[in-house]
C-alpha cells in the first residue's frame, strides 16, 4: 500500500480515492530515501518489554553492525503485532540511514483465491523493494531467483530496515533479507515460523495483554478517570476480552461512543453471553471473532450495519469510500458518513489517506452476518456493481493513456456519463492509478469469474492489459488474461444472439493473442504457440479485420524467435489487413516489425523503405505516437549501418536516442545508445562518442538495477586501457 498524496475524484460509480508514491526522479538513478513503514496513529503505552527485546535483537549486541538481524513477531490475529512493528520502526528510524521498506503480504494475496504459483508473492515483493531502491521498473528481471540476486546486490552497500507484515511462510522472508551490514528484517506472522530460527532469526511471541496492559489500553481510550471510577468493572472487561487488544478496542469504542453505557453495564452484558465468552476464549491459535464483534455489531444503526455486512463480501480488504458506496449501492457521501460510524466502532480502520481497511477476522464476521441476513442474490449483485466500478475506471485510464488502441469491448454507453479523474490538472496519472489498484483489480477479476460474470471479466481483463504493456508484471498479466480468455469463451457459449457470439469470440481471440506475450517471456513457448493458434482461428471466425491484423502481428513476434523466415510473412499479412481496414496506427506498427524482420533477413534497402513508411504514418496521425516513432528511427539508423552509410547511421541513432529520452522511454534509449556506441567503436576515431553513449547507458541500467550495467561498465574500462 502506498502512502503518498491523495486525490478525491468526482462520483464515478461510487467515486475514487487515489494514492500513490510520488514519481521517482529519473536523474542519474537517484531516488529518495524510502520511508514506507506506516505511522502509529493511536496511543501506544504497552509492550515496553517486547520493544526492549527488539532493541536488543536489532543493533544493541556486539557485532550487530556487521550482520543482518532478523526478528519475527508471532501471535494471534488482533494481538498487536503490526502496530508494535510500526512503533519500533518509528523509534528506530535513526538506526537505518538508508531508509525503511515495507511489504504487506496480506495485500499480495487473495485469501479466497486458488493457491497462486509458488513464490509469486515473494517475487512481487522483491519487485516492490527493487523499485523503491532504484526508482524504476526497467531492468527488474522476471524470475524469482534473478530478483533475489539483484536485491542482494542493490542492498549490499545500504543499511536499511525491511518490515514484512503478515508473512505466512519462511520462504517469504529468506528471499528478502538484505545484504548490507547493519540492516534488519522485522517480520510479523500469525504462525511461529520456527524454521527461521535455523537462519539465526529471533522469534518473539506476542501474548495477550496482562491485567495491567489491558487496563492501560482502556485508560488510553476511555480516560484514566473513567477506569478509576469503575476499576473492578474495567478489570472484568480485560478478563472477558482475554486481554486481546482488538476485543478491548471494540469494548472501548462502545464506551466512548455511548454516553449511557457504563463499564459495569457492559461487563454484565458480556458476562451474560456464554457463547460469546467461549468464542473470546483462546482455542489454541484461534478464537471466535463473532463472539468478540457480535455485541457491538448489534448496536450499529441499520444502514451502517448493512454496509458492514456488504463490506465483508468485497474482494479486497482495503478500499475507499467510492468502492464502499458501490458495494452498498448508495452515494459516496452516505458511504463516507457510514464508514465514520464503523470506524468509531472499530469495525474499519481509517488508513489516513482516504482509504479504509478491515482486519481479516472482522471481514470474516461481516461475511458471516451477510450470509445470514442478506438475500441470496445480493453477493453476485455486489460483485457485478464493484466489478463495473473498476471496469469504468480502468477503461478511462486505458483511454487516457492512448485512445487509438484496438479494443473489442463496446463501452461507449457505459462511459458516456462517467467523469474521468485522469484528465484533471490535479488528477492521478492513469498508469500510477492502475499500478496502485493492480491487486484490487486482480481480486475483482477472480471473484467475478467465480460468480460467472463472464462478460464483465473479459471486458475488465482487456482494459487492464494496458498496465502490462508499460509495466511487465508477467505473473499478474498472465493470470488476468487467462481469466479473461476463459470468460470470453464461456460468454460465447452462453450467448443468445449472433452479435453476442461474434463479440465474445473476438474478445477470446484478442485476449489469447495478448496472452502469448507473458507466456513467451516466462518461457512457456509451447503454450504460447497453442494460444496463438487458437487466437488465429477465433479471429478468422470473427471476421474482424483489425483484430485479424493484430493477431497476425503477435504471430510474427512469436516467429521472430522460433521461425524467423516466416515472421515477415505474418507481418506483411498484418500490414495488408490493417491497411484494408483503414487502421493507420496498426498498419504503421506492423510495418515497423516488418522492416525489422526484413533487415534481419538481409533485405536492408527494402527494410529502409518499409521503416520510413511506418515512421511517416506514426508521426502524421491525428494522435502522433512519438514514442513508437522514435523506436522506428532507431531501427532506421541500424539499417543505415547495414547499408554502409556510417555517418547517417550515427546521426539517425543520435536523433532516436534523444527522442526516446524525451519520451522517457529509457530502456529503448539505452538500446539505441549501445547500438550507436557499437558503430562508433567499430569504425574507430570516435572514442569520446563511445564513452558518452556507454556512460549514459550505464546510468540508465544502473538506475533500473539491470545486469547489463556491469558489462557496459567493463567496456568503458577497456577503453581506458
């Protein structure tokens, strides 16, 4: 979760609260010192002994400055592990001059989803940390092993604190241990994670508060005078709550929000409810949330109680007032008011950035109440509403990034009256919003798929893919496209009209062709081939010219790897189909790939003609694609070199590198600079140019944490010998 500037947009299917970290500086790969651990916003007068233990674990023992210490806080949900970790991080900020990183594993997993691929959450956590350290997505490898090695390299000279919240497996910790001496890892977990003791981790179990600690919590919330006036009743409440902070907080919330309720009266109420007392008693590692939350839930006003129940059905545990409004089918202002009621009763936690969070066990209680008290059809209706909310915002973000992109979903009617937050002067950057909401959108896709909302799933998956064209989260991209493709196939099978069948079939073709991209990058080459074959068949059946052209382009990119002699044929077919359909940008992109294929086959003169055609089309369109045009310019520079025109090649590649830099396409800028350096070094007499190009390329790859930086640095060293 990010904790940066907030944006409260207008009412768009419930509104939007946006919160992302400020964009990192691109200068010389330098980023701000990360300070990501959330602040403790409530009084904290307990756990002094445990805090002292953490002080001793991290940095207070001989030799600790030369090692990396690991501490694990374990205990029951609601016992205060996270708050204690945040509090210690706040106290210890001065010990870690290079900053503090924070990973919430609860946000990286969907508890109700099928088991994800092994290591997926660890891989994503590593990517998050790498982005925080280097300030860029570029150069972050796709495999878990490579990300682990890169994180160790990037952290080797740093002294940082890494807080890992809600860890469930030892492997989630091991891959994220930094290498810098004096660094530390503080872990919270419901389980014991005893295996980590073999790695030298210190295991610290948090127990429920004792009588003194429980009374201190009540004094913090209710005031010392109130506790002193009914000390016996206060002590009884601590006993009835078994010292669990979450239960005591609920008790305190009832007391401070109801002036007519005394501690004595409340203690008598809880004492009379035998079943609830049994639920509040510890049972091994578990306890009944219903018993803890039941009395306070029944005190909620009817509308707040309904919102509480429906929030239990949300696919995600962190949400804004807009999502809550959609869930309950009410306006945003009403949702904000009701969330205030729930926050006062400790049923939701205000995150301080316009968002709210429900503890997992509170969500379980809310879900139980919803199953008991809401109509049977309400859960699917809620998922439809929330999914449509995310579809609207995702589609608006997609269109804000580029309007002339192939889209199968016909959303004009849905978007016609939706105000977009992304074009406002103070609005969120669409790409950053998509990145921030990525876990939520994935969770919505999974949940909607389970409820059989096929059309919603494929439409959302199609719009969502724009994020992955810019930021290659391969596992997430693959999953979303798989869900979308299967949903499109199911929608076609269940369709009632020829038009519905045609659109769903076209959607399946589009999503399966897109799916080939992450599959190839993940090394699933055979499956990519099968998906493309299916996509070609579905596209041909749909009769959609632009779709057929797009699928042929993806087929050509597959053949570039495995059947280069046939790649140009696919690109040529894509170009012809796009031209026939009047799709100028699609034709230009197909021409770019065709020109590259022709050059690779030795047809340099023909490649030059094809690439110039692509460049003119991209630059002269109604919405010029400057980024893609600069890539074409670089390809033209390479062709000039192959034709023996060295000076023109150097001039053109310089122009391309500058254009790519202006478009912030640093990955492709580095490619152009290395190609330029290769030519200059081969032809001789241009050592200054070689050195300038390689230095800038090293700067780019260093900022991205790319392994290419080291090989380029060695080339620079060779120039000096």
